[in-house]
């Protein structure tokens, strides 16, 4: 479990966790963008969002227009690819 700024580059997190979080055809660069893509909206602080690669993102700070800070929890032990 760790916290990250929502502006963190998705590729950096992928390398750190040895997981694919974004398909090559998706136009997502940041963690905040990834969570937005998963939900289709800006989630409120306190909401959690599950990723198919075995991660749970908890929104720690957000305003109506953007996600600012996230807590990331790994739920699956093995590296997987995004669905």
C-alpha cells in the first residue's frame, strides 16, 4: 500500500509494479487519467476503484474536475495484463 500524486506517470507505476495497466491503444498518461478512464467520471474523495490487473485505487483528494491524490493497494500477487 502506498500513496501517489494523481499526476504520476502510468508507465512509472507499471515499471514499479511489473504490471500492464494501460493498453497501447488507450490515451492515458497519468494515474488520475487512468482512474477517470476506469470510471468515466471524476470519483469523489473516499471512493475506491478496482483495476483488472489486481490493484485498488482509493481517491484521497479530488475536486469536481480532477483527481489529486490516490492510495494504491495491490490485491493480486502476480503480474497480469489489463483487460
